[in-house]
C-alpha cells in the first residue's frame, strides 16, 4: 500500500475534532467489510465524549452479521427512510465506507449528494468519485475497507501507531471485515494485510471467535442449497466461465436468505478449467450478479460492460434489469451466456 498522505491525516484529525454529529454510510447489501468497517469507526468515534455517531445502511445487513451489528446504533434506511434522510441532511460529517460512488447506496444517493455535511470517503474500490468528497482515502492495494480504515486510524495522532489505543471492539470488527473480504486469506492478501492481522492478534483480537461466528454457525439448509446449486445448477460455459443461477423459488424452497449464499461464487474457481465464476440470483424483480475471476480475466470489466456494475479486478458485482436487459427472469441465463461469449471474443477468444 502507498503510504497515506500526512496532510489528509491531519485534515481528518481536525474534522474528527471539530465535528460532533457523525453519520457513517455503507453500501447496499452490506457485507462483512462494510458492516465491520462501519462498526469499527462508530466505536472509535463514540469513544470520544460528546460525539454522536450513527451508522446508516441503505438496506438491512444479513442476519449472518448480527454478531457484529446487533445492539449497536445502526439505522436501516429502507425501514426508516424519513429518519435516515433527516440524519443525512442534519449531520456535521458524513463518512462513507466500502463504496466508491454515492450510487452504490441506491435510494440514499441523492440525499448524500445534497447534504451540506462535510464528506469523507474511505474505500478500496476502483474509480472513486473523488469530487464528491472533501477528503478521499482511496487505495486498491489493500484487502478491504477495514484494512485501509485500520491504517488511517493508526496514523491519527491520538493513536500514534499504537493498535492498543483502538477500542477493543474496533479491533475485532476490523479483523472480521478483513477476514470476509479476503475470503479468510484466500484472495486480495497484501503484505500489509498480514501485518494488520499479526498486530491485531498481538493486541488480543479473538480470531477463533470470529472464525466460529463467520464459518461454523451455518444452518443445514444452506449446505442442502449449496449441494443442489453446485450439483444441478452449475454450468460451465465455453471458455471456462462458470455460471450458477438461483431463482427466487429455489431460494424459498430451501428457506435460505441473502448472506447465506456468501462464498458460493468462489467455489467453481477451484476447477482448473474455470477462469471466471458468476453467481446470479433473482431478488425482488432484479437479477443480482456476483463475479469472481482468476488473474488474466477481469471480473470488473465484465460487470461494468454487461451488468451495470463494478468492484475490483477479480471480484465484482452488478445487476440484470427486467425489462431493460431481459424481458423476464427466464432470459437471465441466456443473457449471461451471451455476455460471457461477447466478453471472451473481445478479449481475443476463449483460449486466450
Ligand atoms: P459481491 O459479489 O460480494 O456482492 O460483490 C463483490 C464486489 O463487487 C464488492 O466489492 C462489491 O462492493 C462490488 N459490487 C457488488 N455489486 C455491485 C454493483 O451493483 N455495482 C458496483 N459498482 N459494485 C458492486
Ligand atoms: Mn470491501
């Protein structure tokens, strides 16, 4: 990671001191990195007497992350839109975590743009919307927003590089988000990621507890659904693009929810012949798409060109809209196959 600009750190330290009413915003369909960084920063700011700080999520975090956000001051804007709008319009400072552009918060985007609050971005995605922020901490050579936030917090004068000066729950939440975004150290691991993990372990973070809560608390129906999805719904398209499609009916039949399918998209990459994996699922009339690629193919490019999305080079997401992209849900599989074929053709053919 490039070192963080000392002037930006001074500016952030000044902002943290002079503002008293903070709102932290994370992206829609929040994942472990979004929720982890939100919790960590909230705890850090709230540890200073006199500071008010709320975390606003555009929609509800999955229940699999309850262990992080339950009992904390999180506001689900989809459940309480008026309250969220008032907080965004009335706060002194808005701090956006784990997304690169206001549109990643969907319905909150115009409110964020219109708010007179001072605005800070701390994020690790490609193409940050720099002009929308007074202060922009953006770096793609980190595992996660949690890793970047960790470095930013450590650099603040009141922390002075001493991890033990971060509140214990901030340390725990940062380790959690880094763990989920690296898929438990399987991808996006940089030297700084391992340094962070070592320092947090040294400072007493209970990693066994994190692993237990993230990876050892599944319900049987999740494994049943995974078996079916990988056994009967996985298709390898020409050129080594794996595609799994899950309909709303299938999700309902197994009784699984968003959050429980986290990680599924990575599994087909274990096949030698697979160069990119796509997991598409129907959700409230939209097809949500997750993409993961091996080095040499850009999931980000495919997501941007065909799925109105983006993210990171090897891990991205997007959507297929009905009726704009396909006339009905039944057209999703063909749309994905055609997009993959076009993409590979432009890349120079499936054998490249
Ligand atoms: P996931 O597949 O886990 O939902 O997302 C993978 C990565 O792509 C994450 O970094 C996420 O923030 C990003 N991402 C997911 N969906 C979208 C989307 O609709 N648009 C953009 N620009 N990025 C997305
Ligand atoms: Mn992230």
